[in-house]
């Protein structure tokens, strides 16, 4: 895991979870992009699995929307321990692709405390045996960004997450960009707004 300390006394934690085949360095530059005043202590953990075609992974692919149960459960438990061990009450949680699925799970599964904010980038709300989605308010501040031409996780998954959350009463800031499977720099102001609260 990489860490980026706050500029002074931290007002909370900003945890960003990378996508499949990346590592803890991938989203590290986003810590400053999303929290330019460094009010939060930033963390970018590395996924625990090494799988083909390389890099770190959070779970074995089981199909879009349905991670393989055993590897998903192990990563979920490890991230729960990490996040619950941080010395901050305020948490901003975000992720890209596989990391987005993990962030949704950590923010919205029954039995978990809600983060203050959730940044969902090019991912989906995962469905896994033994885990139940908690769609009771109050919800965190939520931003969903997705590429309209994403060939890896099609934009329908981002729209479905938005519709599910809005249907449950959550206020969601949603943005589609004319891109494929990456984070649109033009979406950063929206994400920064949600981080800042």
C-alpha cells in the first residue's frame, strides 16, 4: 500500500482501489487530483492476487457483475480489516473497474458502516453469494463516472448502479464521458466536489 499524508492534521481518509491488472501506483496520482489541498490522508492498497495477464487483482473474474466468490470474499475481508483499522472517522472510498466493485461492496453491503463519500469509476455493484446489498438510507455522497464506449465494463452497468441507488432514494452525481475504459480527466471536478463534501 502507498500512503500520501495530509498537509496538516488529517480530516479523514481517502482510499482508492485500483482496477484489474494494475497496482497501488495506478491511482496514486489521483489522491492529489481529488484532494488538492491534502485535507485527507490518502491510501492506495494493492490487490492481493497475482493473475494472468499480470498485475494485481482483487478477485478472479466470474463474469461482469458476479465476482468469483472465494477470492472476492478474501479481498472483501482484507479491505474491511484495513479500512476499519484506519484512525479516522471520516472516509472517502473510491475505486476503478474491479476496485469500483470492491468500493461498492464496502460502502453498500449490509453490516458495513457507510463511508462519507463513494467514488464509483467504470464499475458495477457486485452480486456475490452470502452478501446482501443494503439500500436503506442514509447514503453517502455518491459520484458515478463511466465511459459511454467502455468495452470492458459496458456503460449499462454504470447506469444500472445509478438507477438502483436513485430508486432507493440516494442522490447520485452521474456522468458519462465519450471514452472507453479509463478515467476521464474532465470528470475530476465532479469527483473533487464529492470528496470535498
